[in-house]
C-alpha cells in the first residue's frame, strides 16, 4: 500500500509539473506574439509619419507645417518660426503611440499662436493615431481620447 500511495503522489507531481510547463510555454508564446505585434504597430507608425504634414488654425487661418524624415529628424514652420529637431515614436499602454518632439534649433520667430518662446527648452509629447491614410491626429498624453489637432498629409 505504501508503494502504491508513493506512486500516486509521484504521478500527481509529474502531472502538475507538466501542466505548469504547458502553461508557461503558452504564456511565453502569447508574449512573443504580443511583442511582435507591438513592434509591428510601432514600425507602421514610424513608416506612416514620414513626409510632410500641415494643419491650419481656424481662428487665424495660420498654417503650421511639419516634415518628418526617416532618420528621426523633423522640421516645423509656423508663421515666422522655424524649428528643427528630432522625434521619437514608441508604444504606450493601451496600444497607443506616443510622439515626442525635441526641438534643437529655433529661429525665435513668432509662431501661429503669437509666441516667440525658445522651443529648444521644451519637449513636446503627444499621443498620435492615423484614422485614415492621409490624416494624423494628435492628443495630449493627459487625455489621449481627445484629439486636439488633425494634420493632413501634403
């Protein structure tokens, strides 16, 4: 009887280890797939942003233009202001895409909002989406559901 009880305990232990192993393998496979999907999501956003974009302030009809290059650099013109800098795109929680702009040069001209502030002292961060092929929406990171600017591809 003692040997039979030991065999049952040993069999249960092996069975539990097998289940645990299968569970861990299935979880790691899911993580890899999710990681690949995440990488693809970010790669698509990086490809989509390349090019020239603009939006017009409705109150003043002043146009702001952005050019995003493959090398991670951008330029922006807004009335008399001209900026140059770098940008980064990364995935954030809830499958969102974050765009960070770091201006490195500013001619200190007046922009469409009437400011001549030195933009090289700030980082600008937005949650972006591409609802249609030639449109890019920007939202604040504090309220990613509220689009504050819709840019159109030129």
